[in-house]
C-alpha cells in the first residue's frame, strides 16, 4: 500500500463516535448531518423512477434536465450559469475529489485554509500533492477570522490550487465579499485554481446578500476563471444519504470532467437524479423551512452555551455548527471522549479539523427537536460542575 | 488542467453512439449493458427503504449486513472469505479506482493485459503511473489467447500492479486455472499486486468449474496475498444503473480502504444497499435465469455471424460480447460509424479497447429479445452485400 494512504489520518470524529458505540444514552451531535428524513415528495420521485424501471446507465455528466435545473437554480442565486458548466456527482465529496484529480499532479503545491473538514486536505495528499495550510485565527469572542494578508502572501505562482470552504466546517467562518474579491484577484495574478467548497451556502444567517445565500465565488468570477465551485444536495435538501452533488466549472473543463466521471463512478443513479429534480422544483418550500429551523437551533444553542461558565463560542454566520472551547481543556480528543463516556454527550474534537483547532469542539446543531440541544447543554453544564 | 487528464482518450464507443443520436432506427449493441430492467423484488427493497426513511449517511465500508451477505455469497463461489475483507463501492469502476488510488504512486509501473475496457488503463494514468501493456493474441478462429510466457516475463520487481480483466471485455478471453496459478506465483516472486476485474465471473459458459463461475484469483489466493478482486452488482443482477459493486482485499487493507471511501464518496446510499441485499437473497433465482438467457443470446448470435461471408468470430467462454472482424475493414472506428449511418447497426469499435484490436468490433449480446440479434445480423449481412 502507498505510504501516502497509510499516512492519511483516520477520522478522529469517528474515533470519538466509536467510543460511544452501544451507548443508547448518548446524545450524538458529532456528525455533520440533520436528523430529519428527506422530504416525502423527494423520496416519492425516486420511488416513481424505480417503479418505472429507470435502472440503466446514464450520462456521465448527469441527466441533461437535471444539469439544466441545477443551472437555473444556481443562476437565481449567483447570476447566469450555463448548464454546460455543471456536472452532477456522487455527493459533494466526490465533486471535490474529481476537481482535485483534474487539477493536481503529484508534487504540486496545494494551499488550504484551515481548520477545515479533513476530506479537503486528504484529497490532494491522495494525488501526491505537497500541502500547505493557512490557519484562520480564533478571536476573543470565539469566532474565527481570516488573516487576509497572510493568505494573499501564501498564494504564489507555485500554488497550483487554493482550497477554501466557506461557510466553513467546523468554525462557521464565512468569507466576506471583499475577501473573495482580493483572493480572486490574487489567484488571477498567480494562475492559481480556486476550489470553493460552498455546500453550506444556503445555511447563511446574516441576511446581507440579495439571494440570502452566503457570498459565493460564483457571484464575482467569470465563466473562464480558474474556479471550481462545489455544491451538494445534502444540506439544503436533507439528502445526505443520497450521495448527490454537483460542481460548476469553466466550460472548457466540461468534456475533461466527463472523462473523469466515467473513470470514477460512470454516473449517478437515474432514480437519485429524479429525486434531485423534485427537490429543486420545490426548493422554495423545502429550503427556507430548513434554514429557518437551523437558525432557531443556532439561536437556541449558542446563548445557552455562552451562559455556561468557561465556555467560549460565537454564533456562526453560516453552516450548522457551534464551535466552542472550554477553559482548562486543551486536548479536544481526550475531552470529547470523556464527554461521551461521562456526560453522554457526543461532540466532534477540534483536532479532527486542524492542529490549531485542538482545544475546540464542534457541535452540530441540525436537530429536528430543539429540546435535544437544551438537554445536551444541560449535560455539559452538569459535567463541568462535577469537575470542581 | 493536468496534461495527464487532457491526454486521456474520450470514449470511442460514445463517439460512435453519438453518431447515431436521434436515429430511432438504429439497433444499439454498443454499450455493455442488458436492456432488461432490474428485477422487481430488488427494486421493491429500495422502495421500502426509501419509504422507511433510510436517507442518512452510512458506514464507509458498507452496511455490515451487506458486507456479510457479500462474503457469504463470495464464499459459496470461491471458498471462505471473511466479511472484514469486503468493501461496498459505488459501482465496479469505483472499486477499481479505489484500488488504484490505494496502490499506485505517480511514476509507478503498472502492467495491463489488453485489449480491455478503457477505464482500466485510464485509472492508473490519472494517478500518474507509467503504463505498460501486454497484448492478447488473436487466433485464426477469432478467439483471443494469452501469451503466458510473454506476460510472465513482463512482470518484474519494478511492476507495482498487474491489471487483468477475466472474463475479458471485449474479447471474451477467460484465464484458465493454470494461467492464474502461474501469474500468482510470478507476482508473489516480484511483490506485484494483482487487480483482478472479475465482474463477468457469473457470465461463464464452459461449465468446467464446481461453482459454474469463471476461474477466479480468489479461488487460489490466500487472504494476505497482494490481490484486490473487483465485483459488481451490474451484470449478474441486472443493476447497472444502481452503481453498486464491491472489492475483496487483504484484511490489513480494510481500514485504509475505509479512509479512501470516505474521501471519494463517503458511502453508498443505504436504500441502494438494501436492494443489493434483496438481490443476493434471491441470487439462486435471479442469476441462473440471466446466465441461461445470455447463453441463448450468445448461441444465437455467434453462429449467425460465423455464417456471414468474411466475418470471423468465436463463441466467448465468458462475458456478454461477441468480438468480430470483417475481412477488408481494418479501421474499426470508421467501420462502426458507417454501420450506424448506413446499416442502422450500433457496435463498439475495437480500437476503443486497444490499438491491437483495431479492425475488430464488439457486439453486446445482452438483449432481452433474441430476435433483435437476428435482425442485427441481417442488417450486417445486407450492408456487406451492398459493398460489392
């Protein structure tokens, strides 16, 4: 086996979750997933396709009608995007992997903004890249912020690819329009590709954009810019387990991406794509309800956490996580394991996302029943009270 | 974009199929897919899972009960195989890609037996490998055969990975047990990994094995051998469009494969895995019917083709293809395009599978209605008669 693969870290989130296996009394907030089932009309569309016998291979790049529906949806959020720039993928993570395969040769320099979902930094390593990271900075109020001059200085003509996830998993940090413009301008100078993981764009709570979605590189880039933007049906349509996403790319990349899709998964199942068509057709009823509920979850959880002595956190502008640290606990993996074992509380350790996030914990607040969040905070409070 | 990706050939099969677009009068035999819908009980299991709300993330390596069911199924064919050696993947092609990611560093030497499905040779190139090929040899009767001494000599300590697809797409060539033993022995000497694409194992017509399946490397290897064997639900269960397969690997590789799955697609949809469980539970009714029908297709098509003046082909021992050449036509791409345009007959050009297969055509005989095959041969016969 390749040393590059042996070197990849196993998920520290899963390490904590495994420590809670068989414990029915643990409240799990460790994974990045809502506990709500996919809306019925979306499931019904897949059922209808299965009953109609849509069980054959399909287009590498996705059903033409789904690519068009995605382009229409994205155009409403970000301005005109042609269907020829869209590829349907087997999940957002698959879209990210395909982009990395397309762009990164072994030995290439890849730059990532961290802390970040570990898949984003693992993928370039699988391709044999040389990975460098620019760390966000924790602020006194518990929010994280970008050191823009440091990032711009780190982007050089040797930087093949810049990976940015905004709204960010795990910190909730979200790029401002001005930051995006500065990054895009710098990458145009250096010839650097931008891989923008924007799967949380609809889970945005600032209300300072016309569409309501988080600022996207697609808002400011032209079609031929060196940009691949990745999306997923998981978050805004409650479709995590369906494994369906898409990417938006320059038109010249599309035929090349068709080849990579063929050689990776060939295509997404047609009946899954039919479900996605139903989801997009009903986004105006599905997505606002999800976002309003998540805002309620965030606005329930964060003040309760902030009221716990020693806890530091800030209401995230985007995403579905609270990211917190607790005075006196610097080893997040040990802390997360203790919280599972001693408090029945399942959180993800910050160290899973970057060394600089050790000492932090990620709490997914996508809970259908808001009372579960209150119950979780009470468990944390009780446990901390017992630490003397 | 990477030069390695730009260099990958676009599918010449698709090039021919595109030439027939909008032509409802073309009989399509170009793709490797049956025209039968997935059996109803298999679809019903997915429908039930969707209705029950199984729409969440699942285990990277697959549902434990599906891994066990696959292990039981494979053990019946090949002797004891533990569930811990199984990973569920998003199609056979995805299993192959994961194996290549696991084993091939940029610059490594990869050896492939050709002609072969082009995905198998494209995947190592995506990882930056140095690809070498050993060509099967066409025989006077239209069958293809392995030059075993040439292959054994080509496997050296520098050979990181040997890729073999048997039963072979497109030629139908199938490794004998003696050939497998010689190859395994040589790879043990050189430390070479074997990637065995055995997705056609059930479509085997010789009847000279106890299980009825084609000889498999799994029959003769021990668990810790450097072997990854790839399977799919597509062929033996009529599940092409579901994108579900599996691989069998040494137990020490399993945790590493879990990581690669996480970073590629995370998991296969649970409702798709439920369908696979239903398929495996009913393999004794589903698969023999499929194989008997394909044998009938083969035994209808091949004698008819052999009776056409100038056509050379042989009944394949495995797979679902007739591979044929026609005297006087050496450019298979041009010939395939002319057959679409002038005869309404859709075949795949041999050059799509290797340069040495130029002049050959692949005909997928997986046709629910055997009369379509007769009609296709008549079109070929009529067209050839008109060529003077």
